């Protein structure tokens, strides 16, 4: 008997059939809640919707495995329909960010060459500006203003089982990333990556995820949205959708739906804690918060610790995760949480990592910073149409060059200390913006800080900082702030310019938009 091919390459019935398999396990359990409309769907209902959408795409439009479908929308059930339908059929789902400008979206459309385009009605004007490729065979609008084509035609298609055998190494998602510093990269995410990362997160949750009621903040054009959805769905938990982040609505929904966990970025935590309803909102169901996207400061975590809610950091990359590290061993003790609040913990169960010197690629000693390398079965498959960039990111041994600077202490706790490509030289000295940001956020009158390099006649480049004060504090005096920093940082690291703002410019992933920050100072 001939030996079977690799199981990553072997088509199997279960691969991508998220809704069909979960329907067999827990058909009547609540799977998704739309907090805006109040609608709820069981796993059986979502599987029926997924089959209808899948059959419409294949039998009516004529799409086949390997074709791409794009959408532009906020968090709502219809993108989930597409995600589950594409999983059944081998069609590739390529979400597009509504936060990108028309030229950026046109560039992505030209490279992806989708066969269908879906969009939410609120983005009609944005879509009207686009140069839609001739490859697009169908265009559908999603609206809250009564039944449209999607309801009358797509969801009226046969609900017969549409599942097809797929291999784990077949592409599932095209996720764009890095759109604020250069042409957006399009990551090819195979089924294998989403399957393994789901397993990682299920293994990392000591109580499991079947009883999780998860509030989904991360946008569905970002891998964080699907990385939140997937393991909860995989386990049979409940996902609560918000169209987009709103601090007051988020607090209300946590109390109403008895949400017990959410993931977010620092700005979200800060806005919620500063909202006038925070003190009086019933948060007794909320057990834990996981931060992601960028390091989170202690002041942003503290209001939740004080209410008995564990807040820990995590870390991941679209190319190597989406999740790679989780600070899950801290428990809920406030003293322990505070002691290691700036750590992302250690790597997930099935993920290898190294911290290496960027010049020699040799491992650095404990306590020293270096570039973080990652290797796991949930690495991506490269950048769409860009083999050279792919070769620079992932080597022959499977190590992904993260570009992030990390440091591991003697106890094995890892901290992310900056970006290798954010570092700049001032008068011959290397400066990490993230180090200065961390120092600034230790000041009681600062809740957020962003640092970039600006040109200087004498030193070439010098640091400049934009800071945000909590609503409960007076804005800090820049000169007094510089004097305070001199006790904590070397003189060449003190920002030459410090401006105060109401908020920092952020990317769609919740990270500091350094391009916009440089434009501010220019």
C-alpha cells in the first residue's frame, strides 16, 4: 500500500468546516450575539447561513476553491457568514480595512483580484471611489435598513451541505498588514495556521473556552478579529459583536450579556476606565482582559485590578501567530500582576522562540535585548506575490524574523521592548522610542505617549513626544516633564519636543501610527 501524503497536504472533510462540526456538537447553543441589533444565532443557525452563502458563491456566482472574496464592513454577522462559507469551500476570504484610503484599497484590490465584493452600506461613498477590478463577478451590500439582496437572494439559496474536503496547507485568508509605513503587505494565512493557533489558545486556557462569553472588539479586517472569534467558536463559546468600539456601549454590553472576557488595546482600556459609567457599571461577570497589539502600561491596567479583574499582556504577529506569547501564569493576585505587568509571559505551548543579536543572529544572554524569532506550525505561508519580502521574513529553517526587540529575564518572563525598525541614531547613540514611551507613562499625569525621531541640525535626529493626560489630571508642563525624565533616562534620550494632545493617532490594529505622529511634528 502506498504511503499517504503529508497530513498538511491531504484533503480532509473537517478542515475549514468550523460551523458544520460545531453544529453536530452543540447545535442549540448560542454562538453569536449582535449587541447593536440584539439578534442572536445558534450554531445550527450559523451553519445553515454558511451553507446558503457557500452555495450562492459556488453555484450562482460560479466561484471555486482558490478564488478570493473581499469585504469592507464593521463587526457584524455577515462577515462571519463569509468566513464560515469560505472555510467550507476553499474560497479565500480577503477582508479590507475601511480605515484605508482609496489608493491603498485600490492597490490591495489590484493585487488580490477578488471575484466578489461585499460591503456595508455605511461605506457606500468609500466604495464608490474605488477602481473595482474586472475580475469581480458579484457585488453585494449589507444594510440594517430592511431586507436587501443579501437576504432576498444570497440567504434564500439552498442550505444543502456545501462542505468540500480541503487540505490544511490550502490558503484560507488574505490579511493585509503594515499599511501605515509602506505598501500594505498581504499575508497568506493557510487553514493550518488558524487551526493550530486555535489549539494553542484552547490549551492555554486552564478552564477551557466552552463557557467563554467573549466581547469582540478587534476589527474583522485584522487578524486579531478572527483570532478572537476562531478559538471561541471552535470550543463552543459565545461571541458578542460590537460594530465598532464605543466605551459606553462596551460597558453596557458587558453588564447586559454577562461578558467574562475581552481582548483589547491600551487605548480601549483607558477610554472605558475614564468613562463616567465605569464606576457604576456591573462588571462582576468580567474575569479577565487580555491586551494585545502593543505593550500596555500599568496605569491603563490598574483600574481593572482594583475591581478584581485580571489584566495580562499577550503578543503575536500575523506572520507567526496570530498568537505567540501569553502571560497566563500570573493568576489574579494583584501583587503578582503588578510585578510582571510589562511582560508578555512565555511562548504558547507549540511555539518556539529565540532572542538573537540582529547582526550575528546568535542568541543573546538573559537580560539583554535582541530580535525575537518565532517558529511554529502556525507560521504564515508568505506574502502574496512578494517572494523577496517573504524570503527576508521567514528563513529555510522556518524562523520568522519578527522585527520586534525582546528581552527575557532570569525567570523566563519576556518583555517586548521596541521595534528594530523604529530605532534611530541621535549623535551616534541608538534610541528606542518605546523605551522613552515607557518612561513617560510612569509619570502620574500621562496615560499615553508616542515618540518618533525628528530632524535636527546638530544631532541628525532627536526624539519628539506626543503625550496624553488622563481626564482626571491637568496636562503636564513639558519643561517639568523633561526635568522629571532626566532622573530616569540618559540626556540624549530626553525628547527635545513634547506636545500634549487629547489622544494619540492609532492604526487599525491599535498601535501608534508613527507616520501620522511624524507628520504632526513636521
